[in-house]
């Protein structure tokens, strides 16, 4: 290219830049932002912004005009921005992305341990304040924050009663400008790359004190709605499964509820679960105190041991779903008697073949004060001639429920309580079809039937039909046996983001047009065993330095690694973990040979929290300046990744959660309390107490643990 021609092109670029900015009306960076920060926010100088690899392009640009967000953005919103650029996602409402189709790469980096408090001074990072035990740094004013929240609610309530408008607190949710000179020295390089720091809410459920996986929130997505799906349709949508799902025929014995799950779901444990006489005696004492003993009218089925239920292999037909067991679906209807007791009025049992085994009305021992006709369908006229009692039903059940019998039902613990019956082998559809938001939430039988069977039940105006409900339960169990353990779980109803991206094609104005989108995971250990199983490339690392090099390799391409596509992948997710370990958010460095090993305080992929030993400290973690040094090194790693990215790359960084250690500590206490309580110890002898005080502390800790932060820019 001649010098004259180059000067001409540069002049054209300058004109285009000037007029283009006027037309776009893109908000400028804050006036107080230093030039280096503006350059980092905008990616490159004006000439480079309009020319990539010697070609003129419509350079993408993120624009946030100060608005009034009503809540923090979520990790799912970060995923939505990615899907808007590369797949079938819709345009986000919380930020504007100009020329989204010209984004060439997307890199999402998870940095656990990074908190908003480091930027506002709540967590000191200056060298002068680095002395002392930094592992005990204060929470971001938790007491003040909690008191402020309570005061806000009281103020809002008073204004609402007076008909006054509520105060605007949207500033709490809006991104905050990063000003280099106002940041601790170790964080200042972030202002050269990102114009704002965003409050980012981790997934979870404050009502039930749960923090969900920040990995799953990014790397798993709900399948898009079908084009022919009516958006106005009510109720559960038909079940969708990820592409490539392979059904696996599974015997029903696989789904028998475990001892721990029986306890967690308030079932009374059968004596067969206790091996020693001492354990049985302790359990008997606990049942007696709870009014669930033989003297209180309860009966246990005649099962001497769990092993007695297993039929000989010769009697099990190859591929049989019942595996030689007798399966009965049970459903009961109840009424309310004097004293507010819920008592049995009807019992229905259906066999594996769908035929009715028992359907009896039962006369309660006390006068009925509410027949619950709306739900049970039972009327006074129906029960008037009935003479069958609960004792009669119990005798029939004891002869029916042999050691090989499996009872199936929906939230069967309430039915067994009404029957005053204990049986060890239970299959509960509310457990094997878990709620999408996790326990203790449970899906209704009507919702499950509509979603997975495509049927409507419980539509009668005079209550439920217990036979219909029992058959619906049986069909759900049969479907689970036909399709396997993953069926009916969020794992199979969601799909990997890499699979979703692979259905999208690169447009003509980017390199390698017409090819499917590709993705990579760069993480500690062996990520191909976890969330990276469906990625185009999975790179396992042993330290953060290797993660930095891995991101550069998968994005740019690496001739020495033939698994990486030429020119690199379109999307990469990576995680650096030194800061997470130093701050005690995980109990030890991850095992490089086991990516699925749970070492973090954070929830695992299924939403359950691991409870590590948080008191393990290394010599490195005990150094006074270790926090400042590790934050500085972490920021350096982020900068190295940024510098390695090609132009037109959307770079997003998120912390995942806030500090989860208090949540973990309280959940550990709650678990030990439940174990002690269910072991039969009297309340005043419990070592671990759990009262409303601990419950409220856990709720507040979960709220704080869900408060993360994030950054984003176009390189």
C-alpha cells in the first residue's frame, strides 16, 4: 500500500468516526476517566477501531446510559448477552450493544474471590492496611447493611400507607464508573480495560436459603421456545430434552428413596434401617416422644432387614423394570377432625398393571369438622354408611406389603402419616422429579403430569380422584424407568451452551463464514469431565498461569494443538482460582486430575452446597500482605488475557458470588442439628441448636453471598 493511499484511507476513517459517533448518540465515557481508561473502554484508537486485519469493519460497542435498573443484573443476563451475539438470544434491555453481529469472539472469565468491597474500601487493599489476619476481613458492613435494609422496608411501608411514591434506590443496582486514581493500586489496571463495575446477582433462592451454581448459570441454558409454542398457554410446557439425550432403561429399585432422603423429606424410618439394638431402641424412643409409636396406633410392615427385599437373581427377568419387586401406587384422601387432626377418609392402591388393588372409604375415629370436599371429593353422605376403620386398613396393608413390595406415590409421607404406617421401600415422584429450583420446593402432581405425560388431572369440580392420581404417579414412575435417572431433572431439561452455540452459523462478514460456532472451557483439572464435556475444546490447567496461556491458545488458535480449530474458537469460558483459595472460599487447591471434585464453598452443579473444612491454612495464606499480592497477581492475569484477545472481542469478567463462608458454616450447623434431632436426642440435649435466630442469620448470609460483581468491554 502506497503512502498516499494510506493517508487517504486514514482520512476516510477519521470522517467516518466523527459522523458515526454523532449518528449513534453513544454515551461518552465519564469526563473524569483518564485517557488510558477511555482507550481501554473503547478498545483501540479510532483508526484501529474501524479497521481490523486491514479491512474496514462495523466495530461493535457497548453502551450504558445512566438508567434506573430496578435490580442487579444476573449471571443469566451475562449469558443472554453472549447468546444475543452468537446464537438465538434476544437483545438485552440493561445494556446496548451496537453492531452485535460483528462481535468476533466472546471470552467470559470467572474470578471467585473478587468483591465489590475491594473497590469501595470496605475490604482494605492498601499496603498500609494489609497487616493482620486478612482471612478475617470484615464483611461489607453486614450489620449496617441488614439494618439499612430493614429501615428501608419500614420507610417504604409507611410511604405506601400514606399513598406517597417510593424513594428511588436504583443507584444501588446501576454500574459504577471505575476511576483509576480512586482505586487501590493493585486494582488500577482494571480501569484501563473496563469503564464500569457492575453489581451481579448470583442465582439462588432467599426464601429457602439457597445459593445456586454460578458455573451452571453461564454454561447451561434453557432450550429456546418452539416457534409453534403458544406464549399464552397456561400450566407446564411439554418437557424438552437436550439433543443427543439417550434413554436408558432402569429398574425401579434404583429410585427407592435413600435413608438420608427419607429423613430430609420427613418420613419415619423403618426399623430395618437400623442395624443394632441400640439404634433401634433410640429410634423407638424418638418415635414415642413424637406420638408415632405402636401405642399411638402406628404399625411397621413386616420387613426384618433391607437385604430380605432382594429377590434371587434367577427370579429377575432380564431387562425387567420391576426387578422382581411388587410395585403398588398409593394415594389417600383426608379430612379434618376435631382437634384439627388430618385423618384418612379414602385409600386407593393401584398395581403395576394399572388395575385397582384397593379402593376403600374409611370412617375417622373422631367427628369430622371439615370434609375438604373441594380437594378430596368426600361428602358426609359418602361416609355415613361406612364402618371400615383405620385398623382394618392397616391389617390389609400389612398382608399386602411384603418385604419385596415397593410403595410409590407423590409426597407419600403425608399419606403414610394418615395411615400411621411405616414401610422402608418408597419411590416418591416429588423426589425423583425434582423441582427446577431445588429442594425443599416440590412440583405438584398435576404439573408433573401435564409436563411429562401431556395429561390433565384433578380437573373435577368435586375434588381429586385418588385412583386417577395413583395411576398418574405410576405412569410417571414407568416413564422414569424407561428413560433413566437423568429424565425429569434440570440437567436434561437444560442444554449445554456449547451445544446451543453449535446450532448457530457464522455470518458472512466474519472470518470462516458458514461454519458452526465453537466453544472452549479452560479450567483447573480436567474440565472435559464436567461442564466442558460438550465443548469443542477443553483445556485442563494446574495453575492460573496455565489458564491465561490456555485462553490465548483457544481464542487465537494453536498449530501445536490439533483439537483447537484454525483461527481459534468463537467462545471461551475460563476460571482463575488463586484468589478464591487464598480467601478461604475453597478448602484446598483443586486436584488437577479431578475436575468434578468439589473443593469450593460454592454450590456444586446440582445446586447442593459442599461444606469444606475452612480452617485449613497454608503458610502463604498466613502472610500479612498475601491478600494484596494475590489480588495484584489476579488483576495481572486478567490484564494478560485482555491483551491476548483479538479486536472485536467481547470480554466479560464475573466473580460468581460474594463471600459464601458464613453460608457454609451455618448450613454445616443446620445439618448437624438435623442429624442429632433425627437420631432421637431430646431437644435440651442437642449439641447443635437451630432456632429462628440461626434461620434468620442464614437468610441474611445467603443474601450477601449472592452479591457478586462483574466487568465487560469490547477489546
